[in-house]
C-alpha cells in the first residue's frame, strides 16, 4: 500500500474530458485518465474499450486486463 500511495495522485474532481463515453457512469474514469494523460485505463467495460482509437489521440491507452498483464505491455 505504501508503494501504491507513493506512486498515486489524488484528485478531488478531475477536469471533464473532451472524450465522451456512451455510459455516463463510466465518464468519471475517462475524465480522470484524461486529467493525467499520458495514462492507461484498464477496464473490461465495452463502452470504454470502444473509445480506444479516440483515446490514443489524446495520449490515453485503454486496455483490457488480459492485455495489461506485464509491465512490458506498456509500450503497446
């Protein structure tokens, strides 16, 4: 937990992203990822994963958990 805390950033309320998700309940995750771009968002949510191409143009990478199993995958 100490390592996680040392490498994390706390946000009260992230800035709204220009990237919009079809599901409004998922938007908070996209807003947060956008606020710290370049960033990775790991999700199994289909609505989020459909935004991969648009997200990459905004310096965000959206990945499924099975695509993000090792640190080596960070460059993909």
